[in-house]
C-alpha cells in the first residue's frame, strides 16, 4: 500500500466551510466508485479551521500522476471538482494538483 498526504486551505467563511463539510458527508457514489477504479483504497479528510489534511491510501502499483489523470476523466469527477472548488477558493476548472499540495513525510 502507498500513502499520500496533502493539504489545502478552504475559503475563510464558516458558512461555506459547513457546506463543504456537508458535501463530504454525502459524496456522490460515482466519485467513490471512481476512486476505487483507479486504485484508491481509502481517502480521509481532516479539518482544523480553514486547513484541510487528506490521507490517501492506494494500491502498490498506484502512480499519482497517471492515476489521478485517469480519475479526472471518469464520470461526474469534473462536476464534483467544480462543485467543491467554490469552497476551496479556486477556479472551477482547477486540477486537483493545483488545489491540493502533496506533503513530504519527515517522520
């Protein structure tokens, strides 16, 4: 298993943050199915204020660039990304790697 960790800053608006949290309580089934299809085994997002931290566990043969590109082309993925972009303070067509910043493991 491979693990990737990323961070992102949400817009500084508590109402928008709560809408983002609510959206993730009801992630569209196609999004979860797409993650599984490309090799994402588990994805968790944690929040502290406006800061998000994501843990993404994948199959061993997962290649971040290749498989995230595959994911971006699956049904409803662009629609989901455009929807959550409003809470992330970025353009609706921003790629995942333009919003989420991968973190380096130091310990």
